[in-house]
């Protein structure tokens, strides 16, 4: 298990969290919070203050992230070329 570091600063409904990953910001009141992590991921958190129980939902990809997997070079082309040159 590795070491963790996190420092939080509360300024009213705004919360800044500094960790080894970077700076994250969130806005909300006890029970509901909308945040953006250091990597740009957005999330909504609903909880029961004082109980330590909460639910978190990711709200899509970070801006600029097109997602998906990059196509492997030559895979489709190889199959097409082989089918064109097959003699019956």
C-alpha cells in the first residue's frame, strides 16, 4: 500500500483539494457537491452529512478527451488486401 497525501481548504461552498495528483475544486453544500478533479474529470456527489454515506456519479469525459481506442495500424488493410488477391 502506498502513501497518500491530501490537503483541503474550505472557503464557504468552495473547496480546494491539493493532492499528489494536483489541485481539485468542488462547489456545494453539505449533502450535494459538484467537483472537478486534477485530471479534468467531473463528478456529482450526494451524501448524508454526518453518516459517512455518499453516492458519486461521473459526469462524462474531461474536455478535449475524444475517448475511444486508437485503431491498430494495418489490421483492417491487411484483411482487405488478402481478400482482393484470393484466386478461386
